[in-house]
């Protein structure tokens, strides 16, 4: 087989995997049978660098603690 194949899965399985119509899946073969895993596609331009990811995580923790920064400080840290 070459190209894309469309498969229909039972509604219950789609709900368990949080799959919606048109979602991509990864299909593999194991000893016990076929394995289907949800596959999320990500645009490489939307990925954060490790430094940006660290800043985002730090900011999330600050927000959880009720802390915030002025926009000027955020821009300075991001070198904008």
C-alpha cells in the first residue's frame, strides 16, 4: 500500500484516545496485534527553544504563586 489510508474506529475507542475526525494516528505492530496512538503534528516554527521554554515554565510557576511581571521586564528578558 502506498499513501494515506482511511480507517474507521469505534466511537468508544476514539473517545478514549480523544480522537476527532481527521486526526492523525501512528499505527504499529506488536506481538499482541496492532497498536494505534494519537499523533499530533507540530509546526517546527512554533517550537520553543530550551531557553524560551525555561522562561515560559518560570512564568507559569510565578502565575501559580500569584506573582506577575511588568511587560517591560518580560520584553527585556525575551530581548524584544
